[in-house]
C-alpha cells in the first residue's frame, strides 16, 4: 500500500483517537482524521503545531517518519522508530561487521546507477548524455577514479549552466534542490530503519557530524528524481526563485512517482524499501547486487 504524506503549514493539534490521527485546526476548530497505518510521512512546518506523545509513538510504531522544520521553514530534524524489525540486532551486527570490499562494491553500484539516471534526465530534456554514459561504465570499486564528481560537473553544466555551482548554501536553484533532497533523505532513512539498518553507519559517507550517513549514501541514485521535479517546477514558474508553499507541495510529488526496478515499475516509496532491503541482504551475505532505481 502506498503511504500518505501529510504536510502541516497551519497551526493544528494532532492527537490520537481509536488509531486515527485526529487533526484539529486551532483557528477554525474544524476536525478531520486519517488512519495512522496509512501514513508514511508527516511534515510539520508550522511551529505552532501541537503533537501529542501518543501520536508520535503511534507513528513510530507504523514506521512513519515525522519531519520537523526550523524557523526558516526548512526540514531540520526527524523522528524515526528505534525498534521496528524482528531481527534488528542481527542486522545491526551484520551492518557493523560488513567488510570494506563489500562496501566498495555497493558504492560502485550506487554511483554507476546514479550517473546512468543523470544521463536519463538529460535525455528527457533533449540534452546529449553520451559522455555521462561513458563515465557510468568507467566507475570502479569504491569509485576510486572519482567518476561521480566528474559526472556531476558535466551534468549540472548541461542541465543548469556552466557558471552555476551546486552547493548546500549556494544560489538558486540550490534552495529548491536542497529542500527536495531533505525530503528524499527522510524517506530513505525511513526505509533503512524499516529494513532493520542503522542510518548512521554509512558505506561511503563518514562525516562525524552526519547522523544519517547511510541515508546519504543510499539516496544517491534517487537524486535525479528530485532534480527532474525541480527542473519541471522551474520551467513552470520561471519568475519564482524563492521556496513557497506551492513548491513544497509540488516537490512531495517525488514520493508518489513511478520507479523502474528490474523489469517492474514500482511506486517511489516501495522502491526505496526494496533498495534498503537489498542492502540488508548484502550485509547478511544473502545477495551481491543492490536493487536500484532506473529513472523513468
């Protein structure tokens, strides 16, 4: 079942009643409800939102991610369950004890597919992708020749502009991309936790300040889906360079997109789960290949 995403930009009270999320508008006192089991994400933007502890626990029990925004209305923190897999300790141990060659092989698969997806985004917008495909075929174990960076430079030069620099704090449309990546990161972290993995221990990212290093690793081949949503929004709103409520709602479309994995098209959130589950099986020694998305 495709899980719902709830976005709260107004002041509301969120309480629990009969396994239903009860939503009460603080100003109009209007009420509505949603079954907790149907929820995958809750994004809380307004600082005046009240959330009860039973709601947080019920959402966690159903592996729903709760994303809290800061005073700038940007995703800042996240609530995830700590115990949602029956063999979690076994999976934690396998993840922590995973050998470096296994991690390098996983990273090779991730970067190869990321670059292939970037090439597919270029093709969608009628841009030559031959060089990117060459880079994808040249990715080695652990991406030792840094084809990811080379591909990224060319990709953004062709997709945006040669004078534009991709940055966490750079000029427009970095703000759009960063918001979208934050949503993707939360979605990936949710899937990893649901597969019994620790999102903190990465296979490539190792920044000591990064609480979701594994989510940052595994979301890489999914980034082009965000890029496409952002580019589509930019083309529809050429005069808009600030993040608006309309943009925030539009970027959530990534969570309901179609993704091709193998020969089957899956909903985006199901695809994330398949990717994280395949990684858990690799750590356990049951598989060698990741289930990774193909941009469609």
